[in-house]
C-alpha cells in the first residue's frame, strides 16, 4: 500500500466499516465513538486501501518475519505481527510513562532493601513468607549492591479495562523481556508502512537504545569496554528475540558455555584465548546463572559468577535476583511501599490481586470461588505469548475443583487470586476487514544516566478478553506501538546507521568466540557432508537408471551409499558389498533421505545445518541465511516410491521416479554450491572464514577417503572396476578433468593420481590436506608453542604421507587379493582425521588443553 503521493483525509469510522464492541472502550474510537486525532492518519490509510492492498501488505509482513526471524528448530516463525499498529496519543502516553518510571524507581528501592537491611520485612510491609517462599529470591546475593542499582532493564504490562481505565497487570525485571520482538516489529512495519509512520509523527525508538548503550559503555570506566548479552541457547524460545536484540545493539550474544570465571573476573573464550568481559547484559534467569551456588543444573551462566558478582557487583545487568519483585503477590503491598520509599501514591494501581499466603485472602477466595481466577504468584516468564492461563472453577470439573481448593489451602504462598476485569480493544487487521480485538501493552524502561527513561513504543499483543494476564497465546498477533507527539519528536537516529565520529580505519577483526568458531567449523563440515552425500546418491541413480531391470552393474556404489550411513561405526568398510538390485538401492536411498536417526543421513545433516545457521545468524548474509534455513531432505523423500510398493513393481517405479529424485538432489546441490560460492567470494578472510573452510576441507577429505576405500580396497573385475572408476570421478566432480587429460578409458593408477596425489585438483586428497595444513598454521598459538602444535604435526604428517605415496603401489593388488597400500593409506586418513578434529576442538573451541590458559587483553586499555 503506497501512500507517499496520497493525501490522507480523515474518514468517519463508518468508512472503515469499523464498530467498537458495545460497552467496551476502543483505543481508536475512544469514549465518544469518533476517531481520535492520533488515529486520523492511520484510519485514512486504511480507508483508502482496498482489501487486496491490505492482504498484500499483511502477506509482506508475514514474509519479512518469516525470512528474517524464522526458527528452523521449531518449524515456525516465533510470532505474528499485525498490519495495524497500536497508536497512543501524547496525553495517554504521558500517564503510562509516569507510571512506568515510578515503578522502576520503586522496584529498585525494594530490591536494594531485600538484598540489604530488609526493613520491609522487619516492619511488616511485606509478609516474610511471600519473599522467603519465592525461589527467585537468591540468598547468596544478599549483600551485593550494584552502584547503578539492581535494575537497568524493566518491562511492565499495562491494560485498560472495558471502561478505559489503565492498570498494571505484570512486571518483568529478570530479563530484557521481549525487547528483540519489539525491535523487530518496528523494523518490519516501518518497511511496510514507513510513509504512514512519518505522517503519523510517531516517536522513534533509536535514541532510546543509543542512550542506553552509551550509558552501558560508560559504566566499566575503561577504554573500549567489552559488552556481551548473556542469553540462553537456541533450544529456548527467547533465542530469536535475544539474538536480534544483541545484533541491533551491536553487542556479542554469548552463552554460559562461552564464559569462564578466572580470579573473580569473567572471561570470554575465544580462539585467541580468554578475553575479559567488562559488562554482561543478562537475558537468562537468575537462578540458572551459576551451577556452583544456585541451581545445580543452571548452566546458562558460568560457574563462579555469583562470587564474581560479590567482588564486582557491576559486572552484570540486571543484577542477579531481581525476579523476586516479579512476584504477583506484591501487588497488594505496593501502595504502602511507594509511600515508604518514594513518599507518594502510585500513579497507576496494579490489577487487584489477593496473595493466598494470607489466611483472610484464602477465606475470601474459597467463599467466592467462582468469582476468581487463580494464578502462580511467580511465573518466571517474560517471553511474549508465554504467560500461563489461570485456573477457574468455571472451566474445571468437580475433581479439578477439589484439587484446586487443596492447592490453595496447602500451597497458597505460591498463588494469587484475581477477579477478571476485562480488556479494552484496538483495531486489528483480519481477512474479513478491520475489527476490534482486545489487547495489552508492554512498555520498556531503561536506566540512562542515573535516571529511568521509557522507550517511546513497545509491544502490544492480542489477548483473551477473559484473561487476567496479558500474554497468553503463542499464536496471538503482536503489534508495533506508536506514540504520536510531534512536539517531542527526536532526530532520526538508528543504531543500524550509527558510527563513531572518531572511528579509525581498521582491518583487524574482533576476537572470534570459541563457540562461534566451533559453529562455523561444523557448518563447513555439515555442508560438505551434504554435498558429498548428494553427489554419491545422484551418481548411484544415474548409473542405475538404465540398468534397473538387470543386475550386471557394480555393487560398489551401493556399498558407498551404505558406508555413508555407517560412518559413525568403525570397521564397517570390511562388510561385504550389498546387492546392486533395485530394492537394495531403494532401501539405501530411503534410509539416507528419511531416517533422522542416521547421523550421516540427509535429515540429520540438514537439521544440523539449520540449527547452526540459527546460532550463526549474525555471521551470515541475508542470502546465505535464506539458503541454509531452507535446506531439507523432504523434496527427495517425497519422490521415493512408497514402502508399501510390491517388490516386483519397485524397479519400474524407481526407474520412473529416478529423474525426479535426481532433479531434487541437483536443486539441493545448487543451493549448497550457492552458499559455498558466496562464502568463498564474499566472506572476509578472517578466522571465521578459516574455520568454516577448515571444516569443509576436513569433511571433504574424510568423505573422499571413505568413498575410495569402499570402491577400490579390492578388485571387483575389469568391467566392474571401470564402472567404479567412472563413479568415483563423477562423484568427486573430476570426470571432465580426467577426460581432458586422457583420451582413453580410466585406469586405476591414473584415477588415484588425480583424486589422491594431484595438488592442483581442488577435489583431491592432497589439495585438501595442503589447505588444512595452511589453515592450521595460521591459527593463533600461545607463546610456548614455538614448535608445531599437535594438530599442526598431525596435519603435516598426513599430508606428507599422501605426497610421498607411490601411485603405482596404491593401485597394485597384493597376494591376499587386496590393495594393501591403498587400504593402509585410506584407513589411516579415515581414523586420524577425527583425531585431528578433536585436537582442533580442544585447542580452540573447548580451551581444555592442559597448559595454562592464555589471557587475551586489549593493548589499548
């Protein structure tokens, strides 16, 4: 919908065919039932667009969210975004802003007291049981007082009731809950409706984040401080949002396994050694931050982090233990706490709650059971769309009622009761037109320069009208939040375009995190594994297509397919060759393309590629991301004959479908080749690229050595050997090279020369080992590594053996009927390459070599 050259005139609500729900306050129509000034531009934009225009824009939003934030591990995009933003005028926003700042100040005081003198407990302002029964109150952190306060980030969920009165319904002090989603919403909607955003005079959020980052960078009091976002791994639903927030803020995203505490300081494991972290932005749950002193299974943070916080309280924001003020049971005590700490009334009340740890509250709820909804007092989630639904006797049977009543009587300290109040509505796009839907608003607060500031925007989500908490459905649509106010408009500052005024030209990259290097290394390996498997599979189908009704072809290509499936088990190359019959080929293809349990099969390999691509998202271009996130074995699996097919009908069915299977395989090969080409042509030749290419070369060496061993360890007969040689050349993409050199049928010693020894052939073993040796030689070494490292020595040893081998001896058959020299060489490669990979992993990824760890310091400090 293009509005750049369109005059937007204010429509009546009838022009939109938009009606508020009777008796419910609507954000666009207000109490008077007419479109408010803040909504005029948006209403005109919607009125002047056709249903087809709106559908096209909604589909564009869906596509942008899918392409940029799709989560391959869960098979879905992490959230949905509405075409229509939530628009708030200046007077409304001023009230929300004042309430949010007041709450941030109040919670900071409460946290300082609970982890300090605890006067709120001794004076009876908060029941002791409410705090001490809450697992999020972290006793080991008592006495830790950050100089900038416990809170740097804070999120609050607001809602209007059906009459339009605001209330606060939830608090999120544990992590930057949903920042990434709010940022993504703004970027996506700005691309679809950028002209409307400007015409609406909506405030920008860039200055808020610039101020926040500037403040965080100033806290460590060092030149060029190192900041990082400490976030959970990709198995958590918050992964996509945290990753996007870290990228937008231009900070590293690290996990607990990336960090090490040494001398009560936190260090990041990099391929150059340990690099000191000056400030961690915490996006993990506090109780999982240190397995030594907190939850034993809490490996989201490094062991020793609590002691580091004791010695250096400002090392992490928010401070550990801030989740205690998320407890919904505090709602009834906030008014008097505000009087104590701030000397003022609450700007906005919390939603009315009863903490069921008090006998009077339990009696009231049990006496009026059908009027209340029961919630956990401490839910511990700030992720959009993940708050749990409450329990009500109106929707449970007698058994459930009895269980709920018992839970209230015996576990009341962990529960709260609320009366449903309802939610107001705002316009939302549906395929049937613009309709009112209930919503709640999440507002973000940050500590900047010693004062709390509110981001002029936020995150809104469609909610269930009967709910008492905001974010309850992972399928609900989120909305961008626009605050209209031209008098407060700030310059257009975006962190995406921000640069330091005194920035100097530099070509040295930042230290590469060990986990990122590990991921890039395995991304290279998995991509090459998929490429090699697809090539062998394609050649097996092509050579068999004309021979499916006979069984005269060599059995070795089928053995090569089976060897791929069994690479994770030692000694399988000694098994007898499988039959060359069509049913054998079909069974092997089926296992390769459909069985996720096969470590070297395509489903597992493509799954690993997608998972690593998610973790390396900030290291991949948009084109690379689209290629890798879309890889799947399903296009091939869908073309295979069904398993229920009669054995006699299988040859014909496989022959009929072989072309489609080959085409599907070649499409995947094209995608892998595109990624390989982009990484080779577009990636800076830094250590990230070196590890990516190192993984690719090691895997290609292993795959080719395994293939040659399966095909040529012993002679099969002249005709079959010739068939096997063509198969090997084609699988290694070297057939054209061979034909250009030799004008006669392949001979084994010539084939082995090209595929094993020829260092000019980028597909040969010698070429791979030369490149591997060169990469390893360029990797960082500690000062006591004047001699070659173990991985250097092993790589050089393997390369030397390949370079010095006699190709005639490789092709010769011994007295036992085996090609002994070829077997010895290839078996050594197959057995030693995993050892080489393990050495690289220990040295650069795990940093577990026995020598003292290298500390990597910034020399400009």
